[in-house]
C-alpha cells in the first residue's frame, strides 16, 4: 500500500481548511497510509535581514529533515519545480511502487521558502503552477491530487 507523508511548516488555523483536509484524509484511507506532520514555523520579524531569513529557513529545514525517513522518495513542493499533470502524478506513484519505493514524502516549506539542505534532499521538485498559493491551501490541494492519482491508478472514475 502506498505510504504518503506530508511534512509541512506551520499549522492549519482556518477551520474551513481543516474541514477540507479532514475530508480528503478520510477519502484516502482506502488507498494509502497517510501521515501529516506539522513542524513549527520559526518566528520572523517583519523586516528581517537576508541573514536572519537564512537562519530561519535553516532552523525550519532542521525540523523538516528530522521527519524525513532515509528511504523516502521526497517530493518538494516548489514554485520553481516541474509541473505534473494528475495522470503524471499517478504514473509517478506507480513507478515508485514498481521499483519498491512506495514511501512518498511531500515537503511544504515555510513562508520564506526552503533551504538548500531540503532542496538537495528532494528527489523531485514539483510546482502546482506559476501562481503563488497560501501554504495552508496547498496542503488541501495536495491531498486532493494524491486522492485523484490514487483513483486514477485504481481505474476508478473521478471528475476531469
């Protein structure tokens, strides 16, 4: 069975986002073992220097790296990454499973972005689009796309 871990900086505070996430967590139970890990975000002064921002990203990276298993295939959500269709994501899951690597970890960085340490650990950098989304919303969209990919791989209908 597919094992999906989502590691994200920060907590979801908005109730409507929490409800949407709960719905997709429930839907995914039949398709994957899902684990969502929230690591603390580092406080950031409004007018942080570049050095301070680098320190913040490094602290968050340390927390993220602790939650990533050695054997995981790591997909970093990154606006500079490659775009994948839902079908391509489903194919990626199939390819990973066939190669014996069904442990997929998605990483969502903090508001300042991600450190080089996380970038170098990623096996794939994935961009949903060139648009910028709130990190809370991306978590919900990610869960929907994982669910969609699972449905595609099972040959089950899903809205196009």
